[in-house]
């Protein structure tokens, strides 16, 4: 089973201080995890590594690249590593 530790991180297209992690599940569902100023992440300051954050913004896409709606809408804010591991389990 994949976990938060399997997420591949890179600099977000918004530039320095923003990060994005992508995780493709075996069933084709993809999680996009982002953090940085103005995003639903904590702390609100810029960072260059997932280690700089303790809460993240998460979007989940189906096999066709469409948002999977949640109770929170398109994205889920302020998700901890444990929350993200639960999301991975749910959608795997």
C-alpha cells in the first residue's frame, strides 16, 4: 500500500516557495498535494520541501483527470500526513 512517503515532490509551477507532490495509485486515481503561501497549507510561509509543512492542500483526480468531489468541494485543505494516508487508503 502506498503512503505519504511515496509521494514524488517537485517545485510547483507557481515558483520558489511552492511545492507539489503527485501520487498515482494503482487504479489510476491521482492525488495532487500542494503547499505554499496562499494555499490551504500550514505554515503559511514558503517552503522548498514537504518537511517545511505540516498541513497540505489535496486534490484527487479520477482516471480521466476529472476532480473527484469531496464534502469540501474540489480540494481539501489543511490535510496532515495521517489524513493523506487515510485518503490514499480510501481511494486505493
